[in-house]
C-alpha cells in the first residue's frame, strides 16, 4: 500500500508514516540486536516522547468514543 492509502486507512497524516519509516530505517539495526544498549535521551527528547505518547493515547480514546456513539 502507498503512504496515502495507509494514511486514509488509519486516519493519520501521510507525513507521519514517512517519519515512522525513516526512524525505523535509521534504527533498524538496533531493533534486531540482542541486548540493545539504551541511548541516553536529552530531557527535551524525553518530554517530546511523553507528549507524543499522550497524543497517541488521546487519539485512540477519541476514536473509540466516536465509534461507541455511532
């Protein structure tokens, strides 16, 4: 499927798929390495990760409630 098709299917922006793909490709070696060493993230990166996780959780909850009301 193309990024556009995936974006429509999962109701996300196509750029998000490109970002996730780029991040995976850049870190793919670490995904398949046993005993992966944790990288030290800056305070800003940790805060950003926390906020993105919160946004994702809220998106799931909103979608669930939308479908529950239909």
